[in-house]
């Protein structure tokens, strides 16, 4: 360990330069940097020799504050996963609202058919396809989203 050497004067490695380049790319993708400024900072990144040279390239970008100085607390990975609840009698909670949508579609079809004076194509039948797949998935125990 070097005694008396400031961190900003220590030599940076390829991995350090690559980390700064990734932060710059994210800032470009988010629209925080224009292409010219990104290119200029990227050139300075790969020509940087010390940590001090790298530090100035990302200090004005959000998300580059060291974790120990950040005011935002990271989310713990130990949060429990909540499974979707089931309603009465083991019926899934999504079934009743979707059945309402199907019912409204059938009522609209009926009103249009009656007002036209003839029996029109029963287009609400297509609404039953997701309903059938959902019920089959529920019965087979699949919980995928």
C-alpha cells in the first residue's frame, strides 16, 4: 500500500476506464449527453491515467454518487414475493372482472344486432379465447405471467 498517495493520483486500470465508459453510455442512452459530448468524454476516459482524471468525467451525471454518500437507500433483495390472491371458492381474482368485460361485449353485440334487424357475426366469441386459456392455466396450476 502506498502511504501518502492521494486516491486521485493513483493509476487507473482498464476495468476502471470501462466502468466509466459504461456510465457514459447509459447517460447517452438516457439523453443526458449529446453525441459530441459523449465522444469527447469517451476519448478522455480511455486516455485517463489516474482516478482523478476519471472522476471529473461523470460527476455531473446522476447515479454516479458513491453509495456511501448517497441519500437513497438500496432496496433489499430479501423482500418477499407476493402471489396473486384468490377469491371465494378458489376462483382467481381476475376471472370476475374479465367475465364482466365479456358480458359487456355480448350486450354491445346484441344491441347492434337488434338495431340492425338481423343477426350479425358473433365477434365476442374471440373474447372467450383468453378466458379459456386463463381457466385452463389456473386448473393446471400454472402461475406464469
